[in-house]
C-alpha cells in the first residue's frame, strides 16, 4: 500500500469543513448526524456492496484480489457473491491499479488512505446508500455471515459490524456503513485519523457476535492462502457427504 501523503481536492476539503459544524466532539463518541429517510419514515437506505481489492501485497507477493479460492479471482467471486444481497457491487481500487475484471470498478478519489479512502470514495459516489464493505483477503466468507449482518443491521447506528473475538475489537472489513457515517468519516479525516477500526470504536455502532469466528480470518501470505484452500476443500467434501 502506498504510504505517501493523502491527496484531497479543495472541493473535498470544503465538504469536510461544512460537515464539521454538524459534529459534537465534546464526549468520547461522535454524535449522530440526522438521516433523511426516503419517502416513508420506515424505509431504509438501500445497500451497495464495496469490495476492497487491496492492490499489491508485499507479504503475499501479488495482488490478493487476484487469488483463486473459488474457481475465479477473489474480486470476481465476491462481485458475483455479494450481488445476491445488495443493489449494486463495486470493486474499490487505486486509479493506478485497476484490476482486470468484467465487474464495475470504483476508483479512489481519496488517495493513499487505504481502506478508509475506499469507503470515503464510495460515499462520495453515492452518499444516500449504505455500503456493505468486504475486504478481498477474507476468503472464508459465506452467505450465512452476510445474512446475519444484514438481518441484524441497525440503520439508526453509524455502522453494523461483527465483534472479532480474536482481537476483542470491532471488525471494520465486513461492515455495513450507513449514510450517516460519511460526515463522521470526513470529520475523523480532518483530525488526521484514517483508521476504520478507530472510527468504529469511537462512534455509535452495533457490534454483533459472529457464529463462526474463523470466517473473519485474514489471509496475508502464500502459506495462509494454501491453508485456506485446504479448509475450503474439506468444507466442500463435508457438504457433499
């Protein structure tokens, strides 16, 4: 990941400035931003899917989104998988590192911020939708996990996420971010913070317990990728028995 200074246009700095007056930072948490609900008061914002492609990984030695766990590249698999649950799916990437894919790509407009910039760029593209954000390096993800997240979603919170028992912290890379998160993310960025987990820790979010914590396993090396392939083969054999 490029660690150079984040690049933010004058237009986006103006946006940050105008959102900041809406934020009350006097307590340890960020206050809710009022959410305009479309049409009926009970309707919820629709959900788009955002796949964080990751780009070139030094530890993996290649782009983690290009790895084949399910008969195709992971970004293509996730694009086909998530569309069953959301209105549209996008692959998030740096504009200089666009992957080869037939699926829709959403390039970063907040540069050099890693996943944080991907989520902000998604909200800039569509600020009225919620975003189900999934990292490409969590290959054990399955339908039961996404169903649980969507079923237990609380649109009155900034986000709905899993509590990761391995870290005892909220897991930012399988999370539904609500539209109200956009100005809050901009506020944190204006304070020099560009960490999605810190945003979850210091805002009003819903954390849910995951039934199968191993699904949250992050794969960063070729050895870990091979182990996951064997685990997936074992699971498939058990299903076919």
